[in-house]
C-alpha cells in the first residue's frame, strides 16, 4: 500500500503540462483523481489517459477564478468521492509585458487566475481536507515566486503572492494542530507549452516565438512527468517547500546569497538574452 493508494486527489489545470502529469502519476500511485481545466479538449485527453491506466477519475470544466463555481465544485467532488485528501492548485496562465505597457485588465486577469485561483481552491477545499483527518494542500508557485524578472511584473506579483499565502497557511495549520499539511512548489523551467500559450503586450507571433525560444534555451530543463514525480515525492515526505529542477535550486541559492544584489545579475542576463 503506497502513500496515495485510495486517497482522493484534486488537480486543477489538468488539461496539459504539470497538471496532466500529476493526474497520471497520481493514478499510477493508486489515487482516485478529480481533474479540472478550462481547456475542454485537453481535459478530455487527460481523462482518457487516466482511464487508460485504470484510474478512477472525475473530470469537470472549471475556471478557478470564479469563486462561487469553485466552492460548488468542492462540495460536488466530496459528494462524489466521499472525501478529499489532497488538493493541488496548479491552474495558471503566463504573461509577458513591461509594467508601464501592461493594461490593468491584464494584470487583474493574471492575479485572478494565478493567485485568486489558488486562494479559491484552498479555501473551498480546506474544511473538507480537515474533515478527512489526513489532508494536504499543494500550491504551485514558480521560480518567479523567488525573484523578480523584467517583463514578468504581473506573473511575479501572482507567484510571490502564492508563496506568501501558502507559507502563512503552512504555519497556521501547524500552530493550530489541524490535520492538514501544506506545500509550496517552485518549478524552474519545465517542458510545457505555458509560454507559447501565454498572453503578451506585444502580440506579434515573432515576439512570442522569440520569448519561447529564450525560455526553452535558458530555463527549460525538466519534463512535466519528472516534475510530477518530484512534487508527489515531496508531498509524501511532508515537505513545506519543493524546488523543481537544477535551475530552480541554483537560482534560489543565488537569491539567498546575493540578497537584493541579485537584481544586477538578472538585469545583466536579461540584457544579454533579450528578455
């Protein structure tokens, strides 16, 4: 009997990338999974892959930025499976654009999905996780939740917020003695399509292709499948923080060692690579 055998796990943003890889790895480890996404086609593909592994899966189209829908979704998942043991708030969107050029509405959209989506999922499922007696919240931040990057103001803001929210929650659960563990995940470069599917102030295809190429060349190091394994291994060990990929570990050490001076290093890199 493994750690995840017969446990009920919820994964948002499961239509592709890390979310899909998490759903598949959870199924392999014996969990029953509830998956959601706004991408209907991708979600259907993930569901088929999970069923192909013999997994017990429930699939729902869900926009995590819609709070009332998330609250209703949480209740319906518990009604369906009888309980929830693990929630992985993974859904997110990427964005590129300097702050002075970025419309307010675009910053708000990134915050609505990447931060408030995490808050909505956490708050909706937290009572059910407590009731299970063996709950765990996993919130996906980013390496961009560890340090600032030019053209990533909106994304940085959301991912820094996820980190602060999650670390505070971890302390609250520990201090209150409630049966819920909390993990914040900081993936480095992962081989997914998040950059190519992102929005940007400069919407020309050549600009987005340039950014994608830079991301692939300098940051992409880890497959989504490997990321899922690392995350779930961290959950099994009860880790509060999980760094994914050698780039995440190196950059985390750089920021810790350099303090605010890291900004000079990032500016230099950004200038050299065209970020």
